[in-house]
């Protein structure tokens, strides 16, 4: 079951990464629109906290274990900050993140795709003979 939960996290990273690689401006504009129309979208950040907890617990026995620990802690911090952080700080951070150049989003996309592939490799789903 833990492998499937981790594979689901990898799938989300891969989907997000590919969308940022292929159409960063479209993704950012949709995200900006969702934030404007549905401010309660930040409650979804609790999923980042849950996924970070799953990665922290289940990633302890995987290859690249220090990487999964760092990524899980980052997910936890980001999720808690966006869900519970002060509105002014959160607004500044979000505005900064949504005003980057397209190339910046593409680098984030490459990073997410890389993490997805590494996680699938650590699970034994890729590159195993």
C-alpha cells in the first residue's frame, strides 16, 4: 500500500512538472484565477502536509533516503505555511511565485519530473531489470 501512495505522489509531481514544462503561462493564469475566485483553495494545502508525512514515513527505507527526508520536510513546511501562515506573508510569497518568468516555471517543472522519476526508480518501478 505504501508503494502505491508513493507512486501517487510521484504521479502528481510528474503531472505538475509536465504541465509547467509544456504550458507554464496557462497553468499560472489558471492558478491565479482559482486563487481569486476560490480563496478557500488554501485548505487543499493540507494534502501537501499529508503527502509530506507519507513521504517522510514511507521514504525512510527507500534509496535516496536523505533526499526524501528533505523533500518531505519541505512539503510539510510549505503546506503548514500556506494553510496557517500569516495572510500578509502568504500573499507576498504567492504574488512573488506567480510573477516569475516562464523559464523559471520550466525549471520547477524539470525538478518535479526529476523527483517523480527518482521516486519511481527508488520504488523499483523504473530502471529495474
